[in-house]
C-alpha cells in the first residue's frame, strides 16, 4: 500500500501521518520495522534493501519517505521499478512539504496509482474553515470564545494550526470554564507569540547561542512544550524563507504573500542575517528534529540544545 500526504498545512498532514503510525504500532507491537528516510540523505538501494529484507517478527514494514522529491537518484530508480512497489505488502508513505512541482513524474505516478483516501493534499484553511476548526476544537475542550476575540485570535495566529492549538489550550486553561474575551487574546497571545518568539529568532539570527538557550528555557518555564516551540521556530523560518525568496526575486512581500503586516514588519530586519541556502538548511534540520522526537529517536530537550549549538 502506498500513501502520499503533502501540502502546506503541516499540522493536518502530520496528524494523518501520526494516525498511520499509531495504527501500525497497534498491530505490529515491536515497532522495529518502522523506517524513516529523509530528503537527499539516502540512496535508493538502502530503501530497496529495507523493503525486501524479511522481518524477524514476520511483520509488515512501515516505510516513511519524507521530502524526497529533491532526491533525483531515488526518484529515477523508484520509477524504474515502480510496479514492484505497487504489489508490496509493506506500507510506504510519501510525506512531502510544499517544495515540489506537480509536473514531477513521481507526483504524476502517485496521483494515478494511489486511492483517493491514500492521496491527500493538505491545503491551509481559508478563514471560514479556520473558524469552524477553532470552534470544533473549543467545543471538544468545553471552551467558548467571543466573536471579537475569535477575530483577533485569527489575526494574531493566522492559519498555522500548530500555533492555534497551543493558544487555544492556553486560553482555555487560563479562563477555567469562562468565555474567552478579546482582552484575554491581547494579554496572552500577542505578548507571548508575536513578541517573545521573535526575540528567540533574533538570538538565533545573530548567533547569540547563550541568549537563545536562555529564551528557550524561559518559554519552557512559561509552560510551552518542546514540540510546540519547535513548530513555532519552524514556522518562523518558513516565513523567513518565503520573504528571502521574494526579496531575491525583487518582488513585494506584502503583495506576493499572505503574511500579516505585523509579521512582515517584525521579521524583515532578520532576513538579511541569512542566505537563502542557510535558511533552507535550518528549516530542513527543524523538520528532521521534529520527526526524530516523534519516533523517539531523541529526547525533546536534547533536541533543542543540539539545534541551538549546531546553528
């Protein structure tokens, strides 16, 4: 079986991947036949060997291929033998971000050969669907919010569901059963997300590792969880990538992106501290760390320390 999960909405894409992993682990208790391959850092023969190797537990394998559309060697050889993989008893999941062309031959193959429920694009919510999602999440957590507060929450957070989920938890815990007001959003969301997180990014940008580590510890002391912090940092570096790309192409950021003016204004001074390749490398490192944490390859706090030290 082959899955293809892709799109800009990494929250829902990752949730779907987690569902597949959890479902697999319920059946295959050892978990030893779960394999993850990343980007350009592997060869097709390594992947092929893993798929063909007989499991000592006689289990199906779950093989996750993350962001491999840039791996020319893998794509060419996979497509040469594509019919073999259609017949496999193993589960192969292609998990891809936004950085690929829909004219790519691998994309065409996956779209043609996977079933509708196994070929899923995760497009960021428009405002109407985002409102519905927030209200559903609030209902699940037995919370409520004023309409004006909901409007401001969307302005401050946007359609980044990683951030939105964390803010909803924070607001509900703060209100303890009472309705969330616009004052709550102003006092809790804007200060922590739109100000403090930029300080952390600035410290990373200016290579101040000591300050960056101190700020991470501050966020942890405030109650933020490591996966959330990493998703926030990844989001900010994706914003930097978008802005750097537009600047280098001589295009207006405000006219050619959906970024909020507040985000553009706060982020613009940081962009010049990085080259485009540097930003891309850091973003890919963040995605890899996120995966390593989720599969238990590294402890969350260790991951943060290594991230800062290696930047």
